[in-house]
C-alpha cells in the first residue's frame, strides 16, 4: 500500500484533498470548550479565594465568574476565527 492509500484507509485524505480529519476537528472543538470551562472555573476559584481573604460576601465570586465568562468567550471567539481562516485557506468556506 502506498502512503496515499494508507492515509485514506485511516479516514485521512492526503494534502491534495485539503480536508481536516475528524480527530483534528474534534480535538479543536474540545480544546476550545475546555478553554472556556477553565476560564470560568479560574474566575470562580479566584473569587472564592478573594472572598475568603477579605472575609467578604460573595461579591468577588460573582465578579470572578463574570470575568471568567468574558475571558472564556473571548478565547472561544478567537479560536473560532482562527478555525474559520484555516477553513477559508483550504477552500472549505466561501
């Protein structure tokens, strides 16, 4: 079997096909989701820590979660723009 045939049997196409493997697409989606989730959790934990240090009401938790959502959404937006540019470069999106 040649290299091109071997790639096709694994569900891949060669560079001439200009397609992304399913594993790559799933990996990018999972990575973007985990970035969003980790930003929210980081904001929550930071807010809990600040509330504990200053013995405050959960104001820092609220601020931290909102900040985490904003940060996570910005990362998600950036990742989607990069993926869209890559798809355009491969001719997959007009």
